[in-house]
C-alpha cells in the first residue's frame, strides 16, 4: 500500500543498458519494460536502450545529453514512446535535448517510433504479438 518504487530520499536517474563499441542506436523509452519489449521486437545487437521511468525530472536532461554525446559516430536516437499524449509530451521534451547535442554532433539522427495502436505502449505490442502467435518460451513446470 502506497508503494512508489523509490526509496525514501532516492532520485530517479536514467536506466541504460550496457553499451558496446559497435552500437549505432540509442532507443529511449518511457519505462524499462517498454525498452525490453522494444528490444524483443527490433533488436539488432548494436543498440543501447534507456528508460526515463515516466515523466522526466530536472536531472534527466543532462543524463540524456551525455548518453547521446557518448554514441559512436553516425548513430541514431530512437524515441520509442507510447502512442498517447504522454508519449507525445516526452518526445517533445527530448527533441530539443537531441538538437542541442546535434550542434556539435551533426552525424547523429533522431526519429520517433510509436506503436501502431492508439493508446498502446511497447509492452502492449509484445504482449499482443505473443498472444496472437503463442508465447514460444516454456512456462514454469
């Protein structure tokens, strides 16, 4: 009851997967579960994933700015946001951060990728796909 997911005095940062030298893409999603779902749907083994854990706080723009600057030459930023008003607001908030990075990194590109269905997030997409095709993973025995 009353659980928020944060410890008293804790701050929300930026969840990010381990990067590799050959990465060419950073996918930013609203939640870690959406990042993991997106990875199941579109991973190419050369992508880093990040989550802002919902609405952004004042520290997160700087963290995103550093993550974007750290991308290898010619990389792409993908804003994998929910297909709703909240996702639109987050994309609108992150795009200027990207544009500020692009002033010194013109090699970077950015695109927004939303699930097809209005109101859906990437976890909804993977759940729908698994229920349509049947989940091939074995369940608990």
